[in-house]
C-alpha cells in the first residue's frame, strides 16, 4: 500500500506543477470562445461537441477543489493524464510567432496550463 501512496504523492506533485492556473482562472477561460473552439472533439459517441481538453478542464477544476484525502484512484489516473498531455505539448514548443493568441496555448490552457506564465 505504501508504494501506491508514494505514487500518488508523485502524481499529485507533478499535477500541481503542470496545472499552473487557479480553478477560478481556469473556469473563466473555459467559458471563452477560444477555449470552446480548440481541441479534439473526439469520437466518444457523446456528440456534445465538447473537446476532450475542455472536458478535462472541468475535471481539473473539480480535482483542484477536492481534498487530497478524498481523491480516488480514478482521480489520480486523470491527474497523470493531465501531466502527460501538458509535458507532450510543451515539448512541441508551440508556434514561433504569436504564441499568446495560438491554438497551441489555448489547448494547453484547457488542460490547466498557461505556457506564458
């Protein structure tokens, strides 16, 4: 059991480093047209037109507002997914020009990370 606890500690640490937007800040961004416009809409059968990143952003807000002791294995799995996404997209480096208004930045922000911070 200690091994899982240690893994959860590392996932939580990595998640809190990757997600550099406060819940209220992320909520405000998710309400924007730029947030709703970017990202992969997926083929998940939901048909609601919401991108995977936008849906993840809503979950990130919940996770950030949940007490650590109340987080489930499923929550930690999502946190790990967020960290992976943020790291992969940061490694791409984004566009050479106009990063501030780029889909690359907006996609990352849907996942709770503002690369200009």
